[in-house]
C-alpha cells in the first residue's frame, strides 16, 4: 500500500510540472530524442513557432533552422556540443511554420539516465527579435552619433578626462583650432586659453563650475595652434556615471568671431540710424520754426528798412532803427544756421579749389585766433575740385577754427590740413568714392563720449551763457550734408578734438554744369513793372508790396495760388513773385500752372528752403532767399528782367 501511495504522489508532481511547462508562453520548452526528434511541445513553442503538437511531434528539430544553417550542419553541431560540453547556448535566425524568421536565443541541455546513458535533450528557445532590433538600433544610433560628431565642422566637439586632458577630437576642433588629433589628445585643454586667462585661472574655474553646477558656459578669446586669436562661445558639461562620479567633460567650442563683428556692425548701424532719425526729426522741427521766423523777420527788416528811408534825419531816431535792424539781421543769421542744420538753406554751389580757398582765408583766420594760439596748415599744392557754397564753406572752416581756439583757453596749436581720400564700399558712414577731407585739429580739453554724442545737436553748447548759440556745428553739418559729404568729430577727454569735413570730389562735367548755373552779376532793376506778389502770410505780403512800390512797381497782391491765377487772367502782368511754402497750392505748383497758360511769364520763387520744389521746370526757377532786403529784391528783379 505504501509503494502505491508514493507512486500516486509522483504522478501528481509530474502532472503539476507538465502543467507548469505548458503554461509558459514566452519560452518554447520541449524535449528531443537523442537523434533530435521532437518528443514534447509546450504552449510557448506553439505560440511563436506556429506548429500544433500533432504537426511537429516526431519531426526533427532541424526544420526550425534556416536553410543555410542546415546546409552548414548547425543543428547537428548544437547537439554534439551539448553532449560533449554538457550544454549548448547560442543565438541565430530560426524559422516559423509560415516561413518567417525570428532571432532566437537557444539553450540545449542533455538528459541522461542515472546510469549515464543519454536519453534525450531539453531545449529552450526564446524569441529575441525585438531586443536584437533595439540593440542594433542603439548601435546604429551610436555609430551615427559618432560619425555626426566627427563630421561636424562648425563646432569643436571633444571630451576631457576628469583632469582636463583632451581624450577625443573631432574634425571641427581640428578645423577651428588647427591641431591634429595626434598633436592634442593627452594635452591639457588650457592650451587653448590666452596667457592672461591662464594666469587668471580661467581653465580651472571652468572645470570647477561644471563639476559643481553640471555646466559652464562663457564667451572669450581663445588661441589657435598658429597663435591667432578668435572669439569663442564655450560650453562645458560634466559627464557622470550612475553613482554620480565625474567621468569627464564634454566640451563644445564655436568660433563666433564673425558673428561678433557682424553684431558690432549691426549695433553701430542701429546707433547711426537712431542718430540719423533723431537729427532728421530735430531738423524738420528746426526747419519749420526757421521758416516761420523768416517770415516774421521779413516783415520786421522790410518795415525797418522802409521806415529808415522815410523818417526824418534825426540821429537819435536813426540809431534806434539801426539797432533794431541789427537785431533783426542777427535773427536772420540765426535762422540761416537753423536752416543749414535742417538742410533747407539755399546754397549757391560752385566748383571750389580748397587749397586756394584756405590760402585766401589765412589772414582772417590768424586775426581770429589771438596771440596765444598758433595755426599751422598742411595742404597739397593742388586738390581735386569739390562742389559747395564757397561763402558757407569759409564760415564753416572759420567756425571750426574758432571752436578749436575756445577749447584751448591757455593757448596752443591748431592744425588745419586737407587731403584726398578714397572710401571703399561698406567702410565707414560715407558712400564709396573719392573725397576731399578738411581737418581742424586742436590740443584742447577734448570731449567725453556723452558730450561728443550731443555736439552737433542744435542749441547744445559747452560755452558759457552768451558765448555761443549752439548752432555752429549744426550749420557745419548741414552744409556738409547738403553738399553730399559729412562732418565727423573725433575727440577724447584731455586729448583734444579733430573735426573733419568730407566733400565728394566732382568730375569735370559736374564742374562745367555748376559753372554754367552760376548767377550772373545783376544789372539795374527795371522800373514800372506790373508785378503779382503771392504769399499766404499777410505781414510778408504787405512788406513785399511796400518794398516793390517803393521801387516804382505796380503790385497786385494774392494770398493763394488760385487768386494769383485770377489776377493774371484779368490784368496784364510783367512778373510774378511767389512764396513756395503755401497751403493747397505751393509756389512750384503755381509756377507750373502759370507756365501752362503763359509760357514766357517770368517767375521768382521766394523761399528760405534749399530743397528744389517739385513741378515741371520748378528746379530752374530763379530763387530769392528769405528774408530778403529791398536791395536783394531789386537785384532779383534785375536778373530776371534784364
């Protein structure tokens, strides 16, 4: 009875074991005979090999192998190895029932009788296709990453060991820094730092920060193999193992020298644009104020001039009128400077030999300096011709020389020199071309950056109250701008100032045209003309009428263009004198309308602006600058009526 009970228990355990094996689905677990015939088949084998037990029991296990492995005798060697070594383990391609392949991990163990006789094999197979694909993807990714890093040419990407020695080197590092891998691997990365940075301990600081914070990022100068410097953007990342120990550092360096220079140029261009916009806005405001002020001065000066002619000859009264006229004339000079700054002043452009003009100014320049200041000149015998207003240029040079004198209260030396210069495209604030540069250099107090920035702003002055209007440099800048050039100031506090006037060189054709356009000397004004005077400002119109009538002319007044056209259609007229800046119809537009009906009608455009007005033929109209005196009015009439 005991023997029978133990046998029942054994059958129970075998049954439980069989149930366990059959329940496993992730592994194919089955038995082979000594000859390799399949003698058992679990659920896992059925799941991923595709055979039902009835289809595979009694078949040789070699049918799971691919054809090339069967031809090579791989199944037989697997069994032989298991017999000889007690175990076989390997990986390789296997085939399912449907012919598809999978990557298998195989273990074969021999099963022996207690007597040692081989009675079969236990075979366990696992499908590792997904794991193998993942491992291959990782290897491929690592290889691609390695090739990527090695192939990058715009960045130096390399590794450092924990002490900062170079342990890898990509192509970008070789291109940027100039070292081949065999020249730099093993050397300390501080080799790339400038001597002053090494002395300051910056390499050690970079590793210390990266070690403590995980990352170090900075920009600075670095040194190539040939000793040249470049501006670098540097990132150092600490590389740690699973326990947090630093294994080394990944270092990425980028040469951003060109980017830095471009950024610097962009910032300079932005600053110049800002200054240009600021000065343009101030110029428009200043020009508008000057235009209105001109009209007021026109009425004041004209009325005073007529009053002086008609009043009794009383010295006490005459001196008062003279004082009033001098004050108004000073106001007129101030408006001329304001218009010069806003580039609306009328210039009489002429071809100029700068050397000859300055030589002719030396006497007045010397008298303006006083005993404590000397002036030296450095001029070539001959300079190329420039095109500008000679009187305004003389005033500009005198203004700069007087400013230089005032900057040296204890006296000193002023150098006035000129030279021909060539500007290439993209170099500096001037357009490409040939220029004449006139420089006034002093040894005075100089200006700090803030003062230099505001130096040409209208009404800004460093002189005491009553010693300057703050419009001198503005006038000089306006003259240079209207002539196609530029005023450039260079100054350092305590080291003096250099003021440079740049004027473009003119070619022979331009010189000939300018000479042909120069006004001729006036003849005596014709008397008894019938003139239409047009101005939207009643004070100016009345003053112009009075001066014309005093000259013996008959005057028809009009405060707008359409009103002037009506007069012309009703009355015989010899001449039209019209303002330019009028609402609804400008002087230029009125001139165009007049020419369409009366092509031969003489027209004088009275304006304080230099801008050539729009309209057919308007650019060629004779012009009378505001404010004008009775003599200037008579001269303008003489020119057009001769």
